[in-house]
């Protein structure tokens, strides 16, 4: 989301009917919302303002501009999926919960409810810790949290012919790669240790 890219570019080439039935998956939404310094203030907040009207569900009009035709459609039926790791949110909320778990009953609270390695996120947390506008957070109907990847998950990825980064490297460089159990274990251990994933570790080890 930089340079000359505008919200209307998401819908380039779509008819009115297609635009109104879209599902927009916004990857790394947490990075999009983070405050960014500029002469005009917080760019993260300004970027969200562009999205707000569309998320609210309204008639959207993009005027003709530089060879791009006029676009008009109703955004009320468009579904938005916001993805992200929200690392800053998780760290800040963990600190807040740790500070608030001192005193009588703290040990009991840690033993019940959510697993300790999975902090439950609610819409208020998006506003408090992730710099997401209240108007946007209030329109997020469901928050789905994923557990961290495990060593078993990474092992399955490396062995899967469809998604394994090793098979992708084979196609890219027209070579044949083979990992024995020991080498695969080393990649998995590094992926778990660095939290950078099996893809980056496999690429580094193969080189």
C-alpha cells in the first residue's frame, strides 16, 4: 500500500456485479495500521480512513481518472478478511495481563480459561494495542486466532509435494533436492527457534 496505489486499484478489471460480491483478503493488516511518520501526521490512521466508508457499506464512486473509467458500486455486501501476526498487540497485551495478575486469585486465573500460550483477543484489544480505528474494530464480526506452528506442522509442510518450499526450489532451479531425516530435523528446529518458518530455513539451508 504505497506509491500511487489506491483503493480503487483493488477492483481494477471487475464489473459492478463482481465488485459488489467480492471477498477482499487484506494480508499484513497489522502493518498497514501501524503508525507511520509523515509531514501530515499518522499515515496508518489516514490509510484506515480510506477503507472506513467501504467497510461501513455505502455507495462507492471512483471518478474517471487518468484513463481509468468511472466505477460505481454498493459495498454493503463485500466481505473483508484482515490477516496479520499482530506481534505488537500480543506483546503489549501479555504485559498488561502479567501486570494485572498480581495478588489473590492470580494463580487460579492462570490455570483456567484460555491456554497460557494463546491470549484471547477481543475487538477492544485491536483499538488499544494495534492502532486500529474504533469504527473499523467495531465492524469486525469475528476474530479467529491460530495457534503457533509446531515442529510437526513444519515436518508435514516439508514433506507435502504441493506446498513444500523444497519442491518449489526444485522447479525454480531445475534441480533435484533430497533431505534425509537429520537435515529435515535441523531445518525444523531452526524454523521453530527463529519463528521465520520452514520456507526461509529450507531456502537458506539449500543454498
